[in-house]
C-alpha cells in the first residue's frame, strides 16, 4: 500500500548513511523489500525503494523546501571542494613537464579540449555510450545544430525540476537534453560535465534504467537510439525536429531504412537492412524477409572462448572476421526453432542465412560477451582482433557486384570496453578518435592514447564509419 505522504521524501544512501537500527538491512522497501536506493517519508517514516517496481518513484521536496536547502548546502560544499581540488590540480599542471592532459603537436604543447562525464552512481555505461556517439561527427553535428527548446516557463524557468511519475512526459525532451550534453563536450571550457539532467530524463522515459545499479551499455544504447528516433519523428510542441534541418541536408535523401515509421537522423546514419533467408530441409521451399537494423549483435565463436588474450599461444586469435562469418554463415536451426513451412503446412527442420542488403553509414557491431548459463549470466572474456582502418564488408553483401570499390570500407571511430566479470558489475570506458587523435574516456578522466593501446582492448561495442574519401588499401 502506498504511503499518502510519499511526495515528501528523501533518499537514504545505504553506503554512507548512519542507520538508526545499526544495520542497512532494516531500511528496505515496504512494498518489494528491496534495500537498494531506499526512500524514507519525512512525515511517517515509511520506506520505499524509489524504483518503478512498486510505482513509488519520487524526487520531490517538502512544502517548505527543506530538502532543497540541504541540497544547496551540500552543493556549495561540493563546489568548494571541487574548486580547491581544481586549483590544486592547476598548480600541479603548471609545475609538471609530463602530464597526460598535454599533447605535443609539431613541437608545441597544447591542452586537450575533450571533456569528461561525471559518474552519477554506476553511470559509466551511459558515459561510455555518450562519449562514443559524440565522436561520430555526422550524428553529433546534427544534434548540436538543432535549435534549443525551452522546456520550462514562469516560476520554474532556470530551475531544475524534480519529476515524479505523476507528471506528464510533456515536461521532458530526450532530444533536448542529449543535444545539450553533446554541446558541452569538446568545448574545452571544463574538465568534466555532469549529465544529471539527461539522466533524470532517462529515468523518466526509460524505467529499466532507474536506480544506481550497473546497466548493460549495449542495452542502454539501443533504448537511447530508439527513443531519440521516436521523439524526432513526433517532434516537440507540435514541431517535427527531424524536419528542421532536412531542407538543407541530403542526409535523409537516400535513406530507405525506416524503423517504426519515417526516417530520422538515427536511421539515416545507423540504419541498415538484412535479408533473412530460411530454407525448408524437407521440401526446399525458400522464404525471404528483409529486416532493418541499427546494429549487429555478433557471437564470439565457441572455439575461441577459452582464449583470453592476444598473446596466448593455444591456437589462432579470434578476429572480427570470424565473428562476422559466424553471423552470416549458413546455419541449421535446432529443434526449438523449427520453421513453419507454408508448403508442408507444418513446422520443419530448416536452414537460415543472413545477407546484408544495405550497409549503414555507421556500422555498429556488438560482440555478445554475456551469455546465460543454468543459473547466472557469464562473460566471454575472449580477445577479438579488430582493424582500425579498412574493415571490408563487401563479402557479406547480398549483391556485392553493385557496390563501388571502396563503398564497403569502414574505419573505426569508437570502441566501448567492459572491464570486469559480469554484466551487473565491472566498469565501462570508451576509446574514440577525434581529429586524428585517439582518446580514452574513463568517466570524468580523459587522456590521450595511441593506436597500439586501442587495438589491445577487449571490445564490447565497435563503431565503424563508412569511408568517404579514397585512402589506403589496408583491409580486414
């Protein structure tokens, strides 16, 4: 039963608060018994978990604004500490001759203009995806050039709104907060940006990501792209956002990949088309179906799963080509996936094969590192060799003869890496190329790195950009 006073609540941090009964186990939700992210009512002391499971998600204040005063006081303390820490770091930077935030270009030393993203509590999964997308130039520039949208008026203008589930979605715009976050990166005006406004919108419209537990970066990326796509289609305040720049852009002109309706910048850049061929092994009937995709999820072949590092000598190294071949090779479906043959009028054994009918401008490849066993979800920690330049996708096309000599070549733009053993734990970072240099994004820390370091990473998600100009002939 919900607490009638729940609109006046405050979060109790289980890892830092002093618990009255001596143990955090006594502070658990009265509905679902979870002790993660508990919220206690300031009127009657009823405890709820703050998650969507018991429909009690609140981030509100008392009528007198007491919690806001506490927030402001804590923010002032944090700002003071941050200012002192920044001053100390500036002194160290001035006195240091070797600093990872400085880069020598043509004999002169320049500061890195990249901006990190603060971790808001296990939000590294979000930070790694945002940094990767911010370095896909055509995608990022589209959002940065969108006009700003004023979401709040009157008394709430300029003030942060703490949303509840009872409020309508008309108050928030994922596109707008995404745009503001991208604009804050690569300006060089600050060392780290806090994406809290974007995170609150994510909580609002993506219930799966509420709370502060570790999440799957690939799952977040798909939800993010899908919701950006849907909001761009519908527009905001009755104005279609995808149509704003369309008059002066050819981005949408050749795009035939429409997922859930009309094309947007999401499908125009990430959208491709697969042809799925299924053949009945009894009568030989062939069925063809075209499926749009925003990314391809690739299995790591079982014969490579015991090979953890590139330097191990027990057999050949798994390559991205092996994963792509495994995805597109002819496969006989098992007994649990029998094909309903329309000629035989019953389910029959069959084979399946994928062809790529249309390649996207940005090819996103997800390596399936997490798989379910009988009781838990394990991680495949195999090193997969991948190219920085010249990934050739021509041999996976349905009609390769219709493609130009270099229209199927892709160069790496970003890599998301998962460090750790499980999907619900560990840490995410990202490598990305910007203006010819490689950077490592580890939440609020950004450092210059080199190609040798990047190629040694155990990739989880790879972003390849279609090659535009004629370059070298190196291929995968």
